[in-house]
């Protein structure tokens, strides 16, 4: 019996590189010849790179000039079709996604095609700092409602479409969970409402028009990788001091609050936030005042590293007004 020839596999490394500038969360993007924004991506070269992370750091610095600080692996993305085009016979690309954090980058990036862009440009329904985004009530819910009503009893999902709508988008008394970023994006993809679903030939997308209001599309499945990264970072804020990887060594409490709000997409009550910071004992005063706040001088603080030895899960378990 002849052996079946297996499709060769190539390993790529995809990075969601986050920075904060002017109180906005930014993601590093690179544009290819197709004009679409994508996350920085490079191949894993086993002879040159002892580990995946070493390879990631090496090609990011080579391509952009950035030296990454905090890096963690997210997930392996290998769904059929994620990089394939019709008629392709080459190797299937499996990408290992990473979340990387860097402080504001003041210089020019090495690659002219690379630039930082607001991550809410790609996921506009996730920014609740000024209240529920109008896009949810005006565009998303009407479109999802029509799709949910098409569901047949033969659906194999554990939760019906209407229940997933309610849980993921905080409808009918359900609360908005800022960590469900990936769930919301994948529901929009399944319903055929984002451009990526149309490009991938999803039946739901072919039956209806993708909503142009639903953010800027990205190459391949990079918006899914971005949603995974945002969800991971939002969750991590609550039990790891990762927010300080995005701040300068010395900062005001207002800068800390704006950074947490930018990542979580939530407005935080000022006095409650400051009580939380004091209770968690994550920062300590430097004894220096900042005069660059545009108003009265504000005290500068720094991350108190001793907290890492004092308890296993130091973070900011923030709660919003809603």
C-alpha cells in the first residue's frame, strides 16, 4: 500500500507588540504588498534560533529596531486555510502567536512599512472608556440578531446563538466582560460580519454583506491573534504587574490609571482606583514631584519590586462604574 504524502508544515512567529502613547494602546503593524495591515511575522529558523522566543526577539529587532521586553506565548494558530490561497500546493503555515510589551518607542522604526496603530481601530467595539460604543447597538446587535434567528435546531454548539450574543455582548441583564475579546471577534467572524470571513469564503459571509463599520481588517487571521493578545493582557492585569512594562520607570498615579483604562477599555473611578493601588501596594513614591502634568505638580511613583516576593499573584483587580 502506498504511503499518503503529508502536507509539509512551516513554523512562523507572529507578534502582537503593544505600547502605550498619549493614553492610547497601540499595536505594531506592518503592511505588505497587498496593502493590508498585519502583525509582524517571521519564520522560525531552527539552525539560527535555539528557541522560538529567541527567534522572535531576533527578527523583531532586525526588522523594526525594537528590543522587546516582556514576551509571552499566546497560542498556536494552524487552522486550515489561514495562509493558503486557492490552488496553493506549498507548505501549510502554522504560526505561534506572542504577546510582547514595549515602552513608548520614540525613534523611527527600521522598516518604513512598520508603524504603531491604535488597537481599537481594529476592535472598535472593545473601547468602553466613554460608555458603550454606538457601533454595538447601531450595527452589531441588529446584524447578529438577524443571524441568530436563522439558527436551526440541528446546531451542535453547546450554547445557542442568542445566548452567546447575550453573554459576549452583555445583553438582557448580562454584564460586559472585557476579557471576552476573542469570543466576541469569533462570533462576528462566525456570523460573517467581518471582512476576514468574506475573504475566507465562510458561508455566512457569502450570504450577507460584511459590515464596513466593524473596524479595519487585517491580513490572514492576524485580527484573531490580536483579539487573543488583548484578552490575555486584560486578564493578566488582574494577577500580574504587567502594566508596569508599558510605563516609564517613574510615573504619576494618573498616568497609571490612564494606562489601565486604555488596556481594559473601561473608565475607572479615580478615588476607587487610588484606594486599590494603595491596598495592593504595587507602587512606592520616589519623593520627586513632576511638573509636566499641565497643572499642579504630581508625585512620581515607581513599581515596588518587593511585591513579587511577597505574594504569588500581584495585580490590579479593577472594577468599573457599570
